[in-house]
C-alpha cells in the first residue's frame, strides 16, 4: 500500500511538472497517455469498466477515489478494474495505438468514455455534492490531449461541449451548495474564457461539413451560453437542434430535453405530449413532468410528480432542491 501511494504521488508530481514546464519529453508522455487511453476504451469492455480504467490508468485517480466517485465499495471497484485489465490482456492487444482501420471505431469509444466521465463529474449521480470537479476537470484535460492528436470534427465538438457546459459551473449552486436552475443562474458568474474557447472549437468543427451528436449538443449549449438572460434564449433554435439530435441518436434523454424546448416554444401541453411515450423509470422524468404541470397551472399534479422525483433522487443536493419544490407547492407558494 505504501509503494502504491508513493507511485501515485510520484506520478502526480510528474504530471504537474509536465503541465507547468513543457519540454522535449512532454510530447512522448502525451503519446503514452493517448495509447493507454485507447487501450482503456477497448471494445471488449463495458462503458463502466472503461470509465474506471481510464480514471485509474490515465487520470491517475486511486482506486479508492474512483470507488467514492461511483459510490461502490473499494474492493468492488478494484475487482472491476482488475477484470478490465484481464480482458484487455486476454484480447492480445499490443501496447500501441490502434491500426488505422480500427481507429475510427475506437475513437468513438474514447469520446463516449470522456463524455460519461464528464457527466458524472458535472452532475454526480449520487452523494452529498452536486458536482465532482475532479472528474469533470480530468475529462476536459484528457479531451484536450485527444483534440491535439486527432484531426476530427467530433473530437472538436466534444471538447467544445465540455467547455461550454462547464463554463456554467460557478453559477450552478448557491452559497449553501443548493442547486440553481439554469433559468435562475447569475450569468455574470459564467466562465467567459471557456465559453469563447468552446465557441471557437464549435465553429471549427461545423466548418468541416460533417455533423455528429457531440457537435449538435455543443450547438445547443452554445445557444444557452450566448443568451445574456434566460428570456433571451432562442428556444425555437434549441427545439430544432434537439429534433435533429433525437433523429440521429434515438436517445430518450434527448426526448426529455426536447420536451423542455417544446414547452418553451409551444406551451407546456406540447412538452407533456412528447413525454407521453417516455419510460417513467428514467431519471428526471417525474421532475420534468412536475415542472410542466406547474407551468400549465396544475399544481396538484406538479406536487405529485415532484414528490415522486424527490423520493427517487440519489444526489443529496438534487433531493434538497426537489424537497424545496414540494414544500413550496404544498404551502401554496408562488411558482
């Protein structure tokens, strides 16, 4: 255990020196990092195992830190990482970048892992805090490495998306750590440097003429980030972009977001209609139904759905927010 701790500490020191003092060895180290990243995103692994391996081997997080991030016991996470390593070893994959014909498919896996890693950091699925800054920052750091190495529009799109969304992080919670909805955020606290970088990356990606799901998500984030106030948001454009994204991915989570945009453009009934075919077991469905019913003036139905959402919430900060909505509606407070 002491040896492992020393190894981790030394690795972090090396990474810090490389980050602050780039020199001839920096490119080689980045190459090794990318090789390990592509190995960690091997198609024989499940997304959960790939994320865990990436955090351990590329991000430098300890097994205990990864276990805490995903709220599983450390021995469980150790087994998951060990099995992932064994599966890669059993595949006979050499320690090198994939062959050119394998690279596009493997790159898609890499982007998916980074996307999942960022999402878990930006909106933690469970625990006391709304965010895990270490995870979202690590996803952005690694995405920068991939962007420097890969001339690909979707890589640019993913990095743009991460930056544009992460730019809002300072305003997502109040002084007590409670969640602040997007419409109520103090936009002067948004990170304008990250927004500018993200917009430039998005423009570069779109100019290439090929459009992927990460570029579309980045374009939606850009519409939000460009709006000086919530009322100035171009909801018709967001609705159109979500329509394209839904046709491209068929993802029910996209349908949830399209329902919000439809409600903002055509009224809450339009949003509720879109939710009619969505699985009630998905996270956020009850929260969104509660919000739309409240917009429609049906406070009794809104209260019912908010209560159900609060009972299902696994993140403490999110549950506090939902409990507050329940208390407000139960007391007859203003919308």
